[in-house]
C-alpha cells in the first residue's frame, strides 16, 4: 500500500512538474534556455554609424546609479574641488541628477524585494548602436542591447501580454506581436520596440533593428558589426583587460547629419594655436574612428582613424608621409631631459614646411616684420629663402623639454619682465655646423634687428661662456623674451651626431648637457624614470609624435602663471570702447561742463586724458578686484584636476590614409 501511494505521489509530482514546465515555457520562457554565446556586437548590423559597449557595468555602478569610483575621487584634493565647483553644481542642477537619483532610490525601496537593477538587465553586457538621422539627437535611430536574467525575461513576457496586467491604466500603450512589443510612453514622442535574443534584450526606435538581430543570430553573426574587419582589427584585437569600453563612430555620417563644416580646428583663426593646429589636421578629413578605453591602472585610450586622402592638404600629406620613430629612439632622445621634466615631446616633421606653416599661422604684422628683418640682414626679398636655408641645416625631427624654472636669479643677469615661465629647450639635429655658425654670425652682427641688447639699449647683448665639458654656450639678451630676458644655444655631438639646443635659460643648457653626458644619481635622466619607462613601454611600438607630461611637478609654475592669466582675462573682459567714453564724459561733465566731447581741441583732449586716467585705472582695479578671485579659483580647480594625474602619454602615428592614437593617464587618487 505504501509503495502504491509513493508511486502515485511520484507520478503526480512528475505530471505537475511537466505541466508547470510546459505552461511556464508556453506563456513565459523556457527555464532551460541557453544564453546567447557570441558577443553582443554580433547582433548589430555591420553598417551602423555608431557603437558603444561596456561589460561588467554592475561593478562600475555600485550601488546603482552611483559610479563606483566616486568615494575614492571625493577623498582627493582634485575630487573635492570638482564636486564643490560651480561647474559641477550647475550641471547637476541642469540635468536634475539629484532628483533623478532620489526617484530611483525611492522606486527601488518600494519594490517587494531588495533589487539591484543591473543584476536584472545590463550589468553583464550593454551596448548602444544606431544611425545618425537628422541634425538633432532626438532624430537618431538607436538600439540598446543588454544581457538580462530570468527576471528580465519575465518582465518582457508581461509586456507581450499587456491585457493580463492592465498596463494602459499605468500610462503604457503596449502592442504585442509574438516575441516583440511596441511601447508608447506618455512623455516620449517615439515608440520603442522591444524583444530579446535568448538572454540579450533589445530596445530600439526602429523595429528593423530587432529583425536584424534575429537574422544575424540565425547566421551566427555573419555580416554583423562584430564580424566586420573594422571591429576585429581596431577593437577586438586591442589589448583587453575585461574592463574596457568599446567605441566606433562614422564621423563622416555624423558630420553630414549635424552639418559640420569639417574645418576644425579653424586655420583662418586670428589666434596662433588653432590656426596652426588647423594646418596640421582637419576634422573633415576623418572618415571614421574606432577603439577601446581601458580603466585598469588609470585610463588608456587606443584608437584608429580612417582618413579621406583626397581631403588631406598637400602639407598634411607631406607631414603624414614623414617616417616615424621607434620606441628605442624615444629613450635615446629622453636621455637629454632631466628626470623632473614637466613635459617632454619628440616628433618627426618636415622642418622647412612646418616652419612655413608656423609663419602662416602668425599675424600678418609679425610676418611683415620678419620679412623686413630678412631683407635687411640677409638681403632676401622675404623670409622664404631663409626658411629654405634653415631646412637644409636641420634634420626633420625635434624634441621639446619643459621644466620648472627653479634656477636662482644670478647677480648681473639679463633684465626681464619678472613673469613666471617654464624653462624650455628645443633639441635639434643637424649636419650643417658651418651653416649654423653663419646664421649665428648674422644675428651677432645685427643685434638691433633682433631686439638683442645688453643691460642698456646701447650695450651689446651677446655673451659666450664655456662649460666644463668644453661646449661653448651663446647667450642672447633681449627684453622681449618673457620671464628670463634671454635665450641661449649650444652645439655638441653624441655618437657622431651633431645636435643643437636652444633654450630660454642658459643654465638649463648646462643641466641638459650634464644629464646627457653624465646621468646617474647627480643628474638623473627622464629616460631612466620608472614612470616614464612604464608609460612609453606600454605605448605604441612606433609613432610620429609623442608627448609625456607630469602635471605634479608643474603645479607651482602653473599657479603663478594662472595668477597673471586671471588678471589678463579680467582686463580683456572690459569693454573699453564703451567704458572709456563713458568715463571720459563723466570726468568732462564734472570738470569742464561747457566743453563739447565731440569737438575737443588737442589741448583740451590732453587735459582730459590727464584727468581721466586715474578714473580709468580705478575702474580697471575695481573690475580686477571683483573678477580675478573667481577666475583664479577656476584656474586653481583645473590645476588640482591635472595634479591627480601622475603621468600622461600621448602618441600619434600618421599616414595619409589613417591615424593611430594612444593616450594613457596614470591616476594617483590619494587624499
């Protein structure tokens, strides 16, 4: 009897389990369904205009929706400055971040069970992809691909049966068609379409992207974005650490949709920097960009861009064809730089052509002045023959070394304007020792044309001294050199290769020579700095340009420069065209009410100038007193942010058809 009861019980359990499994599978989903094994990118169409993905998002937002690094960042000086800054407070208010966070937290508290949203959907893998349509973001077509668990599957099953749960009463207009649902929200103009491919959930503005995912899954990702060469070569094959973000953008499609001109940076700018950068690169030449960002031990970006060669200028083609350098060459050149260098750059570029681009980027008046000097000193009609001569003198490579100007003021040194500046040095290589001597002789013989003078305008301003190693340093005094009042040069050779160094501090030349020749504990080299070695070794095997920076050793100088910049910015903000007349009229009404401002005689004008100057000066002082503290605080925050970076490396490798970029920031997030 007991056996029969046990048998009946077992049969009943099996029947109930089978029936329940069948019913659950029919109305919801199969509990034994396997996950989608391939990468989410294999469900995305090959021709998308943009793509962004991130794995392990649940570890990045912990607890949701707070980024995991916030506590660590808030404990640092830079982090404290950022979260207290008016910029962050303004963004936080404009975006309603505090309200959004509060709403999310209240919604989670009302759930019957404790739940982390990213445990349900998107925590393991999430991607966004789509197409640029129209000139505004709201017209773009996009799709979100996110891996979810069984609770997410239950949620989709509920959407597919809107009548079961009376979703319309909750403001959700849902229509379902087999395995897909379309949702219209009260505050959303566009209908969202939802489905899933096994454990990958897809929300899209265009139902065609849902169908594309099913079609791609059926052929195991063939002809998908994840199966394309652009993904394999420039994203999948990058170094991986499991915590990277992947990105791709068709820049040409974006620029056409947003109606960008493609002329950025603006080489027609009146300011030198954007005008010069616009001659080196134009955004309109970029077709697409793909790469990864890694977050282990800092932030690392590796990106590859495809260029439209027909949109690259003749100078850019010459620049991009220039043969680059290998990693070991970087260490050789960095042996010139002291270990405490704040910025070190090394690049290969066509020397003469680049000088011409520099000249074309300067103001017309400065170019005319140079042409006048060249005519008087060299007898050339303009500066072009001189540039050709310089081009023949120096090789197509150069290095820049920038460090704190911590050299003590020497008694009897050159007069200067007292500005705080970095000490800088350019290292050039040459085979034209005699041509360098000829150019130097022209400068020495025509000092007045170059603004060179001694302690007084009547005294000569060229001096020489010899280093203990026998190298002869030429020192040129000029009141036009900011901060130091002079520049200096030296020539020497290394392993038979002649190098020429130009600096704004003659004592820096001596330090560079000792660093290069002696090195060791007394004169440590940047090339032997562990941070520099680690950064360069992790970078590209070869490049056309590399820049290393250590913001921590630049802080003091940057702060003193910022003080002056804040005052200059405050002065530039004054509308003197309006204020000068207003102040002058007020002074005139107080002192000479019978005079007519529009018909002042020369004598009256001079009297007005004398009386109005104190008022103008006082107005400028009042503006500075009001504006400078706020401007200085803004600069200080930027410096604090930079000082959280203990080392930075930028490398760019150009080609007429492509560009590769490597950026790495080492973060030192300590209180």
